């Protein structure tokens, strides 16, 4: 159930974070090259999220320890990416603090289970 809710949250996160990145790119002046790095980390975050959820679903259904270990190992770069968007961006909006906080809570709850 938690994997299903997390998948829905990722689609919600995708739309809102992409809109906030476009808004910040349009309204704010960025140091040279920072916006490209933030888009790259955002794309890598989404790719890793979908890979992680796929591996987690397969590991949950088959109860295979190998796939669950890979699931846990992929959670560490995901936590770093969420923390990057939480603390280390050039400009952090309150919406992004909320979105990345919820993402970290989902990620930590998936690790805990």
C-alpha cells in the first residue's frame, strides 16, 4: 500500500517541482550553470525513484533479499537528492520544502518497513 501511495506522490511531485523549477528559471536570476545542474539532479531523482519503486515492488512480491538490498541501496542517493532540493538549491521555495519533506518521510517509511 505504501509503495502505491509513494508512486502517486511521485507523479504529484513531478508536476509541482517541474512547475517550481520553470517559475524560478523565469522569475529569478540564477548564477551561470546552476539551473542546468538542478534540472539534471531533478531528472536523475525521477529516474531513480521509478527504478526504486519497481525494484521495491518486485522485491516485495517475490520476497527476494537481493532485490530488497538493491532497493535499500538506491534509497541513499534518493535521500541525498531530496536533501539537495531541501537545502542546497540556489533558491528554495516553501512549496519545495514541503514537497521534499514529504518525499523524505515516504522514503524513510519505505526503508523502515
